[in-house]
C-alpha cells in the first residue's frame, strides 16, 4: 500500500447543479509523490470518487387532509390515549405528497399546564394543535392544523343518599360540631352502566333544617355539589339530595303518675267491679285468642301522668312478669307501667294498683229433668234424683258436674201434685265459684202419677168431692171456689156449679151524675158533689165524688172605702167580698195620688221637689258682684215654693275701676265703682328724672323720687361733688347712681 499519492481530478465531468450522483475520475500524479522512485509513473489506473450534492432547497408543506383521532374518549382518560388514536392525514409540498408523521404539539399547554401523557381529560370539546413533521426535514417545512375531540363526561348512576346516623352528640350541639361529612359518594359510569366507579365530591348541608335543642330525630338534607369533579362528571339530571339522620342525646324525664289507672274486666254486657278479676281468669289487657273467650276483655281505664303540672300522653300496661292469673281469692298489688307516647322526652314510669281477686258468684242452676214416671207412693231413694247439676255464674260461664245433696224432707210420696225438691250444692272443693246471698238451691220437679178421679159432685155444704176409679176408698173433698158473689146473688162454684157462700156487699164505686145522687151544686169556690152508687143495683152510697169546674167569682165593680182601700162583692154570693189597698197614681206636694183602680185619692201629699232652677227676682239670694256670680234659690218643680239649696247663674261682673289717684307717697290707687271696698294700690312708675326734677309718674302724673337719676350720668367728678352739696347726702346719691357709675366712683377714689 502506497499512500498518499496525489490525484489530478477531471473537472469537466462535474455538474455543480446536478442532484443526481456523479462519478469523477482522476489521474494519479506518481511523479510528485513520495513513491516516484518506486512506482511506474505512467499508468492507466484512475482514481474515482462518487459525488452526491446536497439539495438545499426548502419547500413549504401544506396539510391537505388533517388527521383524525379515532376512538371514544371519556373524561379522566389519560391524554396519551389521544396520541395513540391519532390516525391518517396527508401533507404535500412541491406538488407532491411527502412522507412524515403527525404528532400533537408537545409545546401546547393542556388546561393551562404541560400536556403530560398522564393528565386526565376534561369533558367537552377539546381542540388540539397537530404538527406534521416531514421525514425530509431539510427540504420541507413542518405544518400544523387542529383536531377537535368530543370528550364525553362521566355519568352519575346513583348518588348514595344516606350517611351514618349521628347519635353520639348531646342536645345543644352546634351545627358546626355535628361532624357532618364534607363529601358524599356517587356511583359514576364510563359509558357502561354495569361498570361503575365510586367517586366523591363536596356536600353542602342545609343548616336551617337543624334544631340543636330538639331531642327528636331530625333529618338534615344537603346537596352533592360537583366541585372537584365538575370538569369530569356531568351534572345529575335528577335530584342531588343527600341526607343524614341526627338524634341528639337527651335524658328523658320520668313522669309522675298522679292518678293510677283502673283495671276493668268485661265479658259481653257483664262488667266486674273496678280492679277486680276472677280467680283463675286470664289477667290480660285486650282479648284472648280462643274464640270462646273472644268476648272477655281486660282494660286499664283512665290514669294520668304529669311532668311539672303538664299532662303527658301515653298508655298504661301491666309490667312484664305480671302473673297470667291468680289461683286464690285475695288482694294483690300489681305493677302498672306508664309508657309515654313521646318516648324521646319522657321515660316510662311505674305505680302499683291493688287487684281484688274474687270467686265467680253463681247466677243460676240448670234445671234437672222432671221425674214424671213414678207412681204415687214411690220412696224418695227410688226417685233416682241426679247426683250432679250444671250451673251458670254471674258472667255467663258454664260449670258442669257440681255435686248436690237433695232435701228428702220436702218430698211427699202421696202427693200427686207437682213437687219441687231442693238440693244444696257441694262447692267445698271448687276454688273458683261461690254461692250468692241468699244461696241458690238445685231444684227437680217430681210429678207422681195421679189418681184416676171421677168428676166433682157438689156436697150442698159449700164443698164438692170426687172418688178414685182405681180405689173407691180414695175420696177427695174440697171447698167450692170460683165464681163471683154480688149484692143480689151468691157465687157459683167454677168446679161443681153449685151456689155457695154469702151475698157480696154493695160495690159503691159507680160515679153516676144524676139529680138523685146530687149532694151539693157547684159554687164560686167548689165543684158539684155527688154520692157514689152501687155498680150492681144502683143503691146510693155514702162516699162522694166531684164533677165539673168551680164556677169562680162574678165580681162587681171596685168601690172606694174612703180610707185608702177599695172593695168588690161577688154577684153570686154577697158574703164573698175582696178588699185591697189603693194603688197607682202619683202624689205631688199639692195633691194626693189617685187610685188607678177605684179613682179615689189616697195616701199623703208628696214632699216638694226642689230641683227647679228658675232665675227670677223672687228666688234671688245675691246679685252678681265683681268677684262672684249671681246666686238663686232652687224652687219646687210643682208649686214653685222656694227651697234652701242654691245655684249660680251668669258671669262674674269684674271690677269697674275709677281713675288712678296719687297718694303722695310715690304710690297711686284706684277704687271700684261697684264696691268702694275694692281698692288697688301700686307704686308709681314711668317718667324720667333729671338732676333738677323728679320723674313724673306716667299713670297718675305725680312727681316721684324713687327712680331719680343723677344728671351726672357720664359726668365728671366735680359735677358729682356739686350734686352732693345740693342733695346733702352721699348715701342718697349712691342710691340713685347706676351700678356701673358706682363702680366708677369707687375707682375715682371718692
């Protein structure tokens, strides 16, 4: 290997503008190489080189068919799923389709952040920039377009509406202290309702539904609000309401049973006494299930429980464990439980009531079968009376097989009449029933086969007889009976038909109104009276009866008696006279009252009515003055006589003053022309004093000095001194100086 050897290239074969590959040949310049002495300088061997020139042109790329994103996308799908779904698209440059790839613009922000592959998509229209990157990036530019993907929202399948109950908070707990869940869960689907995911978001609770002071169960509702997932989950189509049950802890108050209930047991229309139950009877509230006992009902009646004076609603029942029945009579204390209707605020309370367990009282004994197949003369033991009877008690209960002991002394073996044989019940071994007072007796009827008697025949002595056809020695004689005797005929025996006995007394009960029975006719004060008569023969008796009406008085006119009374006389009976006091009318001071019935005067004159107020001279007590009104005496409204009480009329006249007159002492006076005793005196006033003259009063014209003003007002000290000489007194001058001038003088050193 000989290297390097210079080459002389053939430039004529080179086209600098061809983009096709070119082969350029060169001649070896051995003579000028280091190996000229070792290599033949002349040779046909050529050096070659392949030349491909770079195409430096740049063509603008155009996307003629944008790519598409294949597939269905849901919120929260990873962003990278869009990249894998980017398909198709066509780009051209320089008039031909060029190769390359479509990719999302990696520099474009997604939802304001870098578009990482794992970012979850938000639902809605998502538009992204797609960049076409040509394979020949030297000669072709990149190009961009946009694609829009409709990202579907997740759908709420179900909102879990309930939360765990809050029962551990005390009453009064503030709403904020309840510890309500801040988020609620929901089942969310991504297209397939069979495949759901549980997600949670904010719950906004309605505080207004909470009452911290109620012990009752309350349900607070709220709304599941999409905040965290608002861009990923579509708002629910229906209600988004959730709720939680809250029951604050509260110690219920035990009521006080102020009135215990009364137990009452009934069976149909029968009712036991209050707080009573039968021995061995089911002690229950309500009815028993056996049909035969369905009408037996026990109930607690009444009763009252209170808390702080307030009646509490509720029910009374027997405490659990109370015996189902009592096997023996006696009094038992039974515990009763009051269960309030409001079991939240109030707790159950208990009390005891005395239950009197009593035996059932026998009401009746079922009749035994009559004995009618035994002949007269049958011995008692041969009657074969029943050994047991059936009974009913006061409540209708049926008892069978109760032993009985029959009283043989009440049996007559020779009597053919029906006999009732009584027996005593043997209750010694039965703890549930007892005899009433008086005791009941069992009864069986015995009717022995009687004699074969002949017809009754009269004996003419008030008796009749009959003979037994079976035995003629058996003869029965009895007194006649029946029929009714009158005052005219004896009674006829209803058995043998013979008359017997005595005539009956008259029956004086007929009330016949006829002249022959009249005792006294009707008068002003009494009804007509008649004698009763015999209903059979009409004979008059001694007892009487009244008929018709009392006639009443037929009064004449009232006549005055001249002594304040009047009378009237009955026209039917002059001895009937009615006298009453006169009445009516009105007495005055001049005339007595006139009776409204008989028209005569009666009584006394009335007192004067001194209520009239007449302003006339005859009643004047005092005329009006400067200070008082006119006064008059009241007079009688009937006769005008003057009384002693007075009244005032009109107005006060007021003073009628004369002219003011000076009193010479710096005062002036005036006198009332109506009454010289009325005098008014006041100080003079007005006018202006000078250094030479006193002030002249503006009312009476008198010169007066009490308001003398020094003429030196604003003057000099010499002027004041002259004034002192003229007046003769410093004190007098000082008294008339103004206060400020006094101060001036004090300041002047005087």
